[in-house]
C-alpha cells in the first residue's frame, strides 16, 4: 500500500508528504524530483526547451516506474490529473488523497515563487485550477481540505482516516 498526494500547485503536497513520511516511517518520493533527476533539467527548463507535452510524457514514464513501488508516500505534480493513464499507474496499490486548497490561499503561498511555469499568468492558472477541481475530486479516495489548517492537523486527518 502507498499514499499518493494530489492537488493543485501550492496545495502543500511536498510539505505534507515529508511530514507523513516521518510520522509513518515511509520513504517519500517526489515525482517532479524524479523527472528532474532523470532529464538533468529543471522543470522550468523542460517547459521552455521541450514544451509541456514533453513534460507530460516524462510524467507518464515516472508514474509507470512508480507503479510497482510499495510502502511509500508519493508527492505528485499538480498536473498528473491531466492524463488518466498517470492516475491509473498511481492507483495500483495506492490510496489517492486530494489536498483541497482554495485559489486565494494558493495565490498567497506562491506569491514570491517563480519555479511554476503554469502559474506565471494568474488568469490562466485560475482557469486551470477551476478545470482541474472536478478531476482531483473524481480521482481521490479521500479529500482533505487544507485552508487554515496546520501541517500537523492535516497529517493527523490523513492518518486517522487511513
Ligand atoms: C504542474 C505542477 C508542478 C510541476 C509542473 C506542472 C502543473 O508541480 O509538476 O510545474 O501542471 O500543475 P507542483 O504541483 O508540485 O507545483
């Protein structure tokens, strides 16, 4: 069994994954890190030099290679819901948890961060956010609202419902 965290950019997947990993003594795998390691390029570089379609292909490959993994926490990129095949790979022996955060909160968190190519234009990001909500909800086995909650509270909610 493994835990997969999904949600929009800035929903706290990385932070929650690290904390969950510590509490449950499980390895934490960051899909974006895997892609960066394998390609030797930053996410920004991949988007700029090779385009989003190529990035999504790398995401599919990363998800496939993680399908056999067990007993770990996987923190995904916010766009994994754009390709159902990624979700299918991740679902193998995995419980999908959607960290549901409002756009207002996400805007605050990503204010001074510029390593999110798809958050550069707020209007486009908002549209993407609205479009993806239905997908996150559809694929989730558990939905955890995060606005106004501490990391510990979110982790507690996940563990107690697992
Ligand atoms: C993306 C989210 C990013 C990263 C890439 C694309 C997206 O990950 O995978 O920039 O499409 O939402 P985070 O959700 O960790 O920011």
